[in-house]
């Protein structure tokens, strides 16, 4: 299970201020501490307040790569900002976050991912918005897989995001997302991978951490491959470690929690 | 139609460790072990690392009740471990010596840590090949003996142990400080093997200073358990289980000659014990053994030839 640390995002005030002041220190601290906490990737997002994300993204990438070897997840709403980020990456193979399942946009993003040797996150939504149920989500996942196949993009390099909604506004969605995760694995062989924006499930709710931890273990049981998540929640990281052991993805040892921690950032 | 070989590609690689270190002037040899990114001997799949190395075992006490084939060979040197070791290295081609400090056992000779350490250094100096040092199996005594051995042989990159998840701190710390490697032992159990490796990592022992001992079962006495565990450990390591991505050592001579079948059978022609020992080793080589510890010189020779043949050379029997 891939844990993508969500903290380097301009939506958080400390990151927004650091970007504004071009101050690398708070960003680099987040890169190191998230890696130490168990992040296997780091999401990088300039946030909505930046006038020109394409100008800021390369600085963010460089700032983070100066202090860690952790691979990056280049997260932006517009293609030029993502491309600027991809150009700046010098270390490991990045993930692009993300495209919607609209033919024209999919083609552009898949081509870009292929050209830069990146993985691609594709959301099961289109211009009409988020799908209602699992069937809707799967239909869009199928479109994503077919388009990738047509363009010669390896389906196993796709991460399909079935879109998690806050449980306080869309309670019926959680179970549909779990069903979608299960069924996406039947779409192709080798199958695409799946990812969720985990913290979305608890947006605006009390007991956020409990909801996140519970949902991640349910989703892992359904076959989830990756989550963009708050890795500073130690119990969440430990839940994922226990889940990996219970799913027989990692050999059990009494010290299984010790083996997820103490990952050195470099 | 052309035939294309299916290649198995694994994402990870077994760490490469170095045993033995040169001391100015005496031409001490060293060995490189591990480094595989394929299953054993499948060099067409990718880099299969260093070939397994074959060493021989030497005891610090004269073994009681030895079977005749061993008694006949080692009788003249068994009372003198240094001479015994020199024979192994110089006459019988042992690539390393494994010194088993049986005599340190309080129930046996209760040899002093100082005497054990001096013996280890004498063996090192006399043979010129890398040294593995095994304790007597009594945790409390091994802690003081192996600590002393570590200090006395500082900087010679010996492989010292075994350590288990119940007893590892003292020996591993002494080994680290003095530039040696440790043997991480588990009781034929994949989970326990991972446990001790994680604990050693936690203590700060680098991956280049650990060799795993999954505990050897001789032919007819648990060989298939050892085989399965080693195979599972190696496959998991190659697939990304980094705490298990380490070379493995097996003690074929010691285990094979404990079997009653090894001690019986015809004594003219092929000695059954030699075959028993060689078959135990040959099997475990396929499971991923990187260091094989033998007893009988003839079995040692057969296994060395076998490795050569598996690596693509000619086998001479």
C-alpha cells in the first residue's frame, strides 16, 4: 500500500505562506517529517492562491528533492503546472495527479504521462460531475482503461481514483467507492491500480482520524493500492502496516510496526 | 518461429557482504557474498550475484563419539584446532573456516573467553582465510565469549554469532564496534527470521553486516522445512521485503553427520555420510544458500565441483 503524504499543499496556511515568501524551510521540514512518518510518496500542490502555478511548481519540486529521495506526486488543476513540475523532477518516477475521465483531457494527460515516464491518477468523474454509484464509476474507469490501452500507456501504471466524498454530505458514496475498488481489478489484466484521497471521507466531521483509519482498512480489504493521506496520524500509518500484514502483503514479525518506522529520508 | 526466453525480473537485490579483511603483510583473503537479484544459479534471468562459498568447520575440542569416516580423517589433527584449520584451508580448499567454540560451554570445558579469543586469532593468522566464529549455545557464556572474540579480532571482519531475537544486543553491539558481521538465526521460521533482522536494523547494524542462519535441517531431519523457509525468505526479499534481503549461511556438515543414516551404511567405496552431507548442501544451494559450512573434505570437494558445474563449468567427480 502506497501512502502519499498530503501535507505539501498550498491549501494549508503554513505551505501557502512559505510559497509566498519563497521560504524553503517549512516545505523541506514537511518533506522530511512526512517521509520519516511513513510516506512513500509526497503530494506537491501549489494551492489555489498562487497566481501562476506553472512558475511555482518547479521551485516546490526542487525544494523537496533537495532534502529527500521520496518520489513525488505532482498535483495541480491545470496541465501546464503539472508539466512544469515533471520537467523539474530529477529523482524517482513521479505520479501525475490528476485527470478527469473526459476523452480529450485523458488523451492529453496520458500522452504527457507516457512522454515523461510518469504514473497517472485518473478520476472517475467527467464534466457532468461525480458519479452516483459504483456502476457509474466503473463505466468511467472502463473508459480510462480503454483510452490508456489505445494510446499504449501501460494500464498497470494507471491509478484510478473512484472519488471519496465526505460522509456527512454523501453517506451513500462510501460503500459505492468500496465496491468500485473491488471491481476495478476485474477491468484488465494486469489491472489498473486504485487510489483515494482518504481525508476527504471525513471532511468537516468530528472524529476525523477515526473515520480515516476505519475507511482505509475497509478500502485495503477491497484491494486499495494507494491513499493520499495524513501520514502524521501515527495510528493511521500503523493501521496500514497491520493491514499489509493481514492481507499477506508483508511477512509478519512481532516487530512489524518497527519495520514501518525509522525509514530514513535520504 | 523464434523462441524467446521468459525472464523473471525481481525489483530487489540481496545485499552484498564482505567477510574477512586484509592485514598488512599476511595476505589475508576476503570473500564477497550475496548480491543476487535472481533465484540461485538462474543467471539468464539477471545478475545472480556471487557464487556460493564453501567453508569447513573446526572444533575447539575433540568431538566425542565421532563416526569413523570423520575420525579417520580428522583424528591426527582434532586435538589441535589451529592445525585442523590449516589443513582445511590449505589441503582441502576451504574458502573460509567456521570455528565452533563448543569448549566454551560451562557444562563441557568452560573454556575462558580469553582462551577462545586467542584461539580465534591464531586460526585467523594460521589460515589466511576469513573466519566464522560460533558460540557454544549458552546465551550468557556466548555473550562474554563472543564479545572477547570481537575485541581480540577487531577489524578482521569475522562473521560472529549466532544471535537470536532473545539474545542479540551484546554480541551485535560488540561486532559492530569491532567491525565484524553477525549471524541472525531463526528456528526454521520465516516470521522469526524477519523479527531478528528488524531488531538488528533497529539496533543500527547495517545490511552489509548481517548474514541469516535459517537453521539447517539435515537430509531426512527437516531438510524440506529449511528448504521451504529459505525459498520463501529469498522470494520475499527479491520481491521487496528489504529486511530479509540478506545472504544466508547453512551448516550442512554438522547437521548431516548427526543423522544415524550418515553414521551407518557401507564403509568401503562411497561413504554414506559423505553423500548425506553433500546432498544436504546440494539441496540448500538451490534454496539460496550463499555460505555453506561442511565437515568432510570429500563432501566439500563434491559440493565445490557441483557449484562450479551449476555456474556453467565442468564437473569432475
